[in-house]
C-alpha cells in the first residue's frame, strides 16, 4: 500500500518513533542519539517502563489485584524483557526503602489504568519491524491494539504523564509503520494519558502516511550525511532542551533553558 522512498546508500540505520519525534524537535539531538549520546536513566523513565509492563500484563493475563501489584512489579523487574533489573543500581533503587515508593507510584498508575475501557483488545506490546532497503530498518513497539466491530485496528500508545501536546510525530510514525508492515491503514492511532484519561488521536489516510514516509526518508538522508562527514545538523531550541544530553555543549539550548527557568 505504502512504498517507502529511496534513500541514499549508507551505514545501516534503525529508525524508531522516538528518533523521528526527537528529530522533529531537534535534528542535532537525534544525531546525538545515533552517535551514542542518550539521556541518562531517570526514576521517572523507570517508573514509566515498569507501568507499561503492568499494563501489558493486564491486557494479556487479566486484572491484577491491588494486593498483588508489588509482587507483579518485582516479577516484571526481574524479567528479561525491558532490562529493568539492570537499571536498579544506577538509579540507587536496589534498596527496598528506595524502591518501595516507586512501586507505590506504579501501583497508583495501574489503578488509573484499570479505569480505562479496554474492550476489544486484540494484542499488547506488538513489535513491528521492516527492512525498507538501503540499510534502513523501521521499528517500533505498539502498546496495544484494539479492534472495532468491523475488525479494524486502533493503535494505542499509553502515556504515563499528562502531557500530550507533542505526540503527533509518534502517532504519524506508528501509522506509517503499521501500514507498511501490515498492508492496511489503522482505523485510528491514539495517545492516551493514563493519569487523566485524555485521548489525542488521528485517523490515518494514505496521503498522510505517504507524507510521513517522505519526511522520514529525508531525515535518514540528512542524518546519514552528517554521520558520514562528521558534521552537525540543525539545532532547534525549546522546552525539550532541559532534558537534552547535549545541553552542556549547545549554545542555543543553554540560552533556551536560561529563558525558561528565569521567566
């Protein structure tokens, strides 16, 4: 249905929704990720990953009783999937007194999740990956898939925070990836805040997905050219700069953070 555009040959590159969304915010930060510079692990990130594991467990196995949530969390931390156990040391969560509050927060998120409608669930944590040629791999993980009465899929991306203002690039990427890997358009792609129940979604169209594919292709060419030549790409300052691992060496980002924190 959708043909990914030809890209210039180069080193293998894996493109995810996170890379695409990062590039939309700041191309230089996306380039930094490809060069191996990632934001450090945080307790908030750990909490979100663990909550997602509980959400998937709920959809696959059924509801978890409140009294069993701490044990379910520990089981998910110990599982190979997600590598959460490896993050305990760096986050100083390997002491029960430090881990307990985090598990309580995850339990609160799960309690909110249980209030969301989940009828029509057909799959959870669906891995999608496709080689589109010239060393380019598109990949992503869909949190949940629901089917309507006509059997049409709705893709849902759970968000453990309340901020849904910047989800459009991720939704566009998931729409494209599903269409390319499955050969059909999803009926709808949504981001859902577990905290608030708010939903932001799009109903994908073939022209819209084709535009996203073209944009991802241009991104691949720009990032590959920078990697090949050792040069940089555009920098775009904004609120995202506060969490950027390149901030210390970025004049634009430092100026933006200064403005944001002094006004």
